[in-house]
């Protein structure tokens, strides 16, 4: 096929780049960061194409921009209203194949391939296939975007999609336990899931971090930079834990701005969630002319909890086990 005749070409604008950077910088290693960065650009380019073609999309059902899902799966899907999930796969210039991750081989209405040219800040939608049978798609197999539009128009409306396809797929739920931050390992010097020592993270943050606790008991801490999609500046999250006894641990969580501003943005929340993701009222703090937010609580070895950081509709959730 002749890509030049059939491709949709668009600049990769600064807003696309900023969104991709925010989502990718939350990831646990360089490989995952790169994966999320390219996937996000592919989703945003296809979203722009859909806008140009008058195709309605629903971000709330799109896995490709969901913080939780993209941290657990290699997916770049966008939800086409009344149709289903369309997988947007990135390739680099001069590549002949497109990699299809095993977790997206099913439950998709199709696969659309986007060439990301980072040097020229340009993207090209190369084409589309309705389905795939293995994890490597040769680009010569792609059909044109005109055929894609015809296919989409003929595609039957999906009724009650949400009841049969939850917001987080079964694969993501099965992988969730792998992403739990194991706090007991911190006492052995083993930090995971993007957590680092406070010094390693805070050295690039232009502010003094207040002392959290003074104790002669065994104590260990870690820090993490948190990005919310629509906040211009990331946040600094610090967790310190103190071993009170063989089984009991005290946790202190603090949230700071990373910019030179001395205040968190009003409305920023830090919330502890129960097993059903409901907020625990006594463990929820909201910024209002606040330098930082703090939650303090105790738990026993084996207990699990979730922390939610939010600003408006944007949110970040981390799972922990004592």
C-alpha cells in the first residue's frame, strides 16, 4: 500500500507532548516510561483524527489515558462511542512491523497504527485492521483510513457495553496484586513501584521538607513524584513508616507541591480508601492555602490500604500492603 496517499498526517503539538510526559513520568522504569509516552501520543493523535472526522469518543471508557490501567497493561485504546475500544498502536519511522501486546489481542473493535516521528514532531496514521491473530502485525496488512470509516459506520451499535466490559479489564485486575507497594520490604532497603529514597527524589525539589517524626524506633521512608494530568506541576509524596512492635506499623504520608510555590493548589485531596474504594472520612485531607497535607494512621503486618491523590476529576491511586 502507498502510505503517502492514505495516511493522515498531523503535527504533534506541545499539549500532546505534555500529556504524554505527565502520564509516562509516573511509571516504574525507563522501559515502561517509554512505552506509555508513545502509547499516549498514539491515543491523542487518533483522538484528534476522530474529532476531524466527527467521530465521538469517550475518555472515561478509554483505557489508554487511565492512570491505573496503563500502569498495569501495555494498552493504547480509545473508546469510540456506541462502538467499543479501538487500539491505537505506535510505530517509529522505518519500522515494518507493529507490536501487538498479548493483553490487547481481543476485546477490540480494531487496531489503528500511528507512526510517531519525534524528530519532526509529526505523526501519521498509517492504516487499520479489524483484528489480529498474533503479536506482530506487518504494516503491509493495513487497510486504508477510508475503509476504516466505512467499517466504523457499518459497525453495529453496542448495547450495555459497561455491564460486560468493566472500566478496568480482567487482565488489569489480575495484575493489580503485582503492583502493590510492599512496605515491609522497605525495612530491607527494597523500594519498588517507582518509590525511591527521600534524598534521591527531594534533591530536585526546591523546598525544605519539614521533619515528620522524631523517634528512637526503627524508621524508614521513601518518596515519589506524582503527576495528575491537568496539573501543570507534579506533586511530591513522602511516606515514612515506624515499626512500633513486631506486628504494628505507624504510617505518615505527606504531600507537597514541587514548584517554588509554597502552597498546594486549593482542592487537592489526599484520601485513604477502604476495600470498596470508598473514602475513609477521618483519613481525608483537602488543601486550602496549605503548604502540605498529612495523613497519619497505624496498621498491622498484612493489612492493605489504598491512597488516592486527586484534583477535580484527575486522580492517582497507589495500593499498599504493610
